[in-house]
C-alpha cells in the first residue's frame, strides 16, 4: 500500500505543467493528493461545457479517488489471520470439555466404565485437531501481495473518463478528459477544428496583441 503522506508531500512540490495552447486545460490536484480542485473551471470551456457540469465531473473523479483510498486503508488495517484466530478461539471450549470428560472418567468410579464419555471426548479432540490443522495450513498457504493502490486508481480513473467522454456534453463539443500517469493532475483537450467553435481568447490577450502591433509599427 502506498501511504497517502508521501503523495501529500509530493503534491506540494510537483511542478504542474503550463497550458501550452488554447486547446489544453490543466485541472489542478487538491492539496492532499486525493482528488482535484473544483475551482479550476477555465474560460476556455465557456459555450462548450457549463461550470456546473465541469464541477460535477471533477467531484465524481475526486469521490472515486477518495473512496478507493479509504477502502484500501480499511483493507490494509484488517488482520490477515483473523479467520484462523476465530477458529482457534472457537476450539477452546471443545478442548476444555474433552479434557473434563477424560478427567471424569478417570477419577469418578461410577463413570470408569462409561464408554460414551470416551467417544464424546475423542470426537471433540478430533474436531480440535482438524481445526488446528486447517488453521495452520490456511495460514501457511495464504498469499498477501502488496496492493499498488495508485495503479488501481489510475485504471479506475481512466475507465471513468472513458465513459465521461462519451457524454453528449463532451462528445458533441469535442472536449476530452485525459488522465496523466499517476493522476497528479487532469488534462482537458478541446478540438476546435472538429467542433467548429472559436477558441476563447481573454480580452487582456487581445489588448496585448494590439499593443504589440502598434509598437511594431
């Protein structure tokens, strides 16, 4: 199991890539590394995907990550030999009863010829021996392989976004979610050539471009 703490520390220090084109959007991770930020809606999505739809998708992806982390922690906290311990505890009364039956037959004259006590004690002892043998064999043959929780979440996120990309709001507008390795952030790509829409250009960029033209003249 990967600890959440190293991932939390890594999130504080990673260098998030910059958006290199108008068709790319980076969705930032949250501070604990277990999901993504809802407040990273980009103006590039205006007219394509509503902010509410964006937040819903991010919220569901975050919930998926947190749920899998939580389930993994619970599973790792479980005792791998819990079944064997329960069997051994369950066998304690059988052991005590069989010993009592043996003692009664040995020390009480009226019961020395009672073969029923011997049969009962023997059956109980057989149950104890079989139970101990079963607990021993299962504990020796059980394999406990470490779980790569990051890889499991990566796979689940990729499956989640495959289905998410099929939704009309994304498919019809040629908006596609992508999961980079280790899901340290999310990426959105917009195919403006296919959807026929014009990319959103902030007003400040237009002003800067005009100023540059004036300066060059």
